[in-house]
C-alpha cells in the first residue's frame, strides 16, 4: 500500500516539478553574444599558439653509455 501511495504522489508531482528544472538548466547554459565572441578569440589564440613552428625532436641515443668510445674502435684494427 505504501509503494502504491508513493507511486501515485510521484506521478502527480513529476509534471509540476519538471518545468522548474528545465528553466533552471536552460538559464545555466545560455551564453551571451559577447561570451561567444570571447570564446572564439580564445580558440583562435590557442590554435595560433599550438600550430606554430615545432622544434625537431632531439635525437636520443639510449646506447651512448654502453658503446665504447670512437677512440677505442680505432685502436682495435
């Protein structure tokens, strides 16, 4: 009986509460034209900074400390 009463109350209250939540979430996501323009400027600045000239990757030799020096190779011949 308790579950039935709870279901009926929820069925009655749900349509009344739904518009309040919809209006609140819409107000939170609405952006002004000035905010949109600011966002576009920020995006352009970011793209200009990230698409700039990239430095070539430094060559890394993981075996540099394991190989003998060049002078040792000359003495072995």
